[in-house]
């Protein structure tokens, strides 16, 4: 990991999620790591999911606990139904319930279409899309069982799907990834429609280019970064905290009337910057 576990750019936390219980998948690296810490700082107890990298997950747990809230790390592959069910069972046992799911875990297996193996296709769809389905399903069961607890939140539960600008921007050489994120968009909207009447809010955050290990080659040399900046009208590569802050506010009652929406946190990447001078 290159980014610090906590940039500390916001010294005082707003207790936006005080008393809430959150689960963040893929929380030992990058965006998930920053998000788990931000939710803890906002007052939530947090489950830090990971699949490899236990040590990094335990570091995140310590950081969250330093805010005076509870946290534990849980190893589970989000594409494995039994492991996901087991993770939620442990969360309910230890924390009693769940208020916020951030379905963040994701990966890339890039290849030109004619070189892409069916294993590369399935791996990305299984983790990025099926993983979100499995976690959302287990969270929704508990939200429906418990209903609204007004002292905790106006909503019976919140699901934030980590999508990508590639839910709407085609991406040559990344057919599996773009298809998975396109799927996340329709999964999110359908769940929002289905669960809204039960007081459950489902939304997505779609990052643009964020400095994390998943896309290191896109930013780790000056030349690569300059090329990347051409795609970003705001001319800054994003930090994990940019996404973490958006997720925190979206999961809070400040955004209680936001349902079935994608918040693009992308420095304007979805503004078709190629048309700024062309077209
Ligand atoms: P990252 O630093 O590589 O983190 C990916 C995380 O996903 C890691 O914690 C990893 O855990 C976890 N993970 C991978 N496979 C898993 C599995 N089967 N079960 C559970 N966890 C698993 O990447 P990131 O940039 O933070 O990506 C997080 C999310 O943001 C992804 O959904 C990605 O598509 C999305 N996103 C990122 C960007 C960007 O520019 N960085 C842009 C748009 C969208 P281990 O380390 O334990 O394997």
C-alpha cells in the first residue's frame, strides 16, 4: 500500500453514524480501507472484511478502535456464498445487527477480448457482481427482520455499492470489469426499487481514477499520471478519502431521501473531456 492508512485531513469527526453497525468488504486496502476508517471515525462499529492480507486488516481494526468504537477483521471471499453467510452470522452475533453495508471488494483481470480466458471473465464477474449480490442479500435479510430503529437511523438499512465510472464508460481491454460494473448499476437500481418500500436505501458510489493498488500502473510514473490527467477535467487524481467521505455522507441520514442513485466521485471524468476541444 502506498497511501497512508488515514490521511487525517479531517481532524474532527461528525458523528454521522453514531451507534450504527457497518460492514465494508475489501477493507484492508485502497478505497475500502479508507472507507472503513471513515465510518469508524463517524461513530460506527465496523467489520473489516478481507480475503488475503490479514495484517493490513488488523491495522485497520486498530485504527478504527482508536476512535472508541468496536471493530474486528473477518476473512471471507465475497464470491463464496457459504463464507458470506458465515461473515454476516458472525457480525450479527458480535454486533447484534447491521445498519450499513459497503459492498466494495473488487478486482481487475485485464486482457484484450481475444486473449481473455473464461477464468478471467468469471473471476471478475464472481467477485465484483456476484459478491455484491450475496452481501446485499444477507444485509437485506437483517434489515427486513429488524426494520427501522428511529433512535439509530431514519432508514431500515443502507447499502452502498462500490461501482465505477465504467458502469457507463466502455473500457477497451477490460470487458469483464466494465460488464461487472454495468451489472452493478442495474443490480443497485433494482434492489433500490425492491427494497425502498421497506425503508431500505440502496445507492452506488462510482469512483473515477483513485490512487490505489488496483490501478497503480495508471499513476505511478509522471508520464502515466499526465496521460491519466487528460481524462480528468478537475486535473487531480483522486484519493481513497475522496470516496470514503462520499460513502460516509451517503450512508448517513443527511442523505435519507437519496434512493437508487449513483454518486460519481470522479473529478468530472464522466463529462466526456475529449469533447472539451474536439467534436
Ligand atoms: P484495491 O486497493 O486493490 O482493493 C481491493 C480490495 O478488494 C482489497 O481489500 C481486496 O482484499 C478485496 N478483495 C478482492 N477480492 C476479494 C474477494 N474475493 N473477497 C473479499 N475481498 C476481496 O482496489 P481499490 O481501488 O480500493 O478498489 C475497491 C473498489 O473500488 C473496487 O470495487 C473497484 O472496482 C472500485 N473502483 C476503484 C477505482 C480506482 O481508481 N481505484 C475506480 C473505480 C472503482 P485482499 O487485499 O485481501 O485481496
